[in-house]
C-alpha cells in the first residue's frame, strides 16, 4: 500500500460536554506525569478512549489506569500512552511503526500526529477488533497487519519512528535495523513479571544511543502469530 495518505487521520469530533470534561481528566493526568507537548495532549483529548475499552470497563474509560482487553492483554493508562508518544516525538511527515496494536488506542493517538502509522498485532481477535475500531473512526492513515511484530515490517521499512507496546528483554536489533538514520524507537525493556525500563533509542551516526525514561510494566514481546 502506498504511504501517500492525503492527510493525517483524526478521530471524529462527537464529544458531548460531559465526555469532553472526562477527556480533560486524562489530559491533566498526562500533564502531571510530565507531558507538555501540545499536539500530544490534543490527540489525547480528542481520541475517544471509550471506543477502545471493553464493555465491562466503560465506566473507567477515562480513568488514568490500564484496563483488561481480549487475549489477556491490556490497554495502557492514558498518561503512559502520552509519555511514550511524547518521547517518540512524531512529526507530520513521519512514517511510524507500532509493534503491538492491542486495542488500537495507541495507533489512534499517533494517527493525527504523523503521515502514516503501520501497526502489527499477533492476536487475530485483537487485530480484527482494532481494525474495525480504527476504520469506524475514519483513521485512514493507519495500516494494520496480523503478523509477528518481533520481525517488524521490512517491506515498509525504513521508518522514522518505531514504538513498542510490549516489552522485549533487550532492544531488538531486527527492529533497530528498520530505523532511518536519526530515527527514534521508544520501548519498554526488561524481564516479564518485573519492572521494566522505558527506553528512547536513537539511530545515531555512531550507532544506537540510549536514554532511560523511567519504570513501566508491559506484557512481554512474543514471537510468532497467536492461534486466537
């Protein structure tokens, strides 16, 4: 598929005043977490998180907390999504690869911030649900793939930015090789069941440059495509 999208996608403006007030709670939580990028905060405010939350948890859709989704996965808390997006620093001309589509929420946040988002999910059920949500919101610059995220998307590489929403034990070299010179990858890294470190990795002239951004906890990055 061509990456010549006519313009970045954006979620439709259908918020009621109550929904807008609830969305502002997430923005304030992101600000308290240290996010000041106006574009990221605007994307957080206007992207309807309730569209990506499972029905039993709709009452908590605007809380700054992670919530369960299908296949034993989670939708990350909004402040962490905002932190990772701000660290990624996507620009309007960028092509971004996301590893771990999950609910589709992170891809929806990225959509208005860059030219095109490529996102990979290993669980067929999650892939179907996320694609339906993103299509329903009219985010036409997001391309989804059912595949092995640990291998990246070499057919579409190189990318300006790569974001992982699942944690490998170390920075995957195969993904780092798909970064453009000067490109940035943001990922949690560490062992399953323990605190992990959020890393910002830059593909510099002298090799990869690492910056630690804090402690996080994510599901592990697994190889292959799940059966369901």
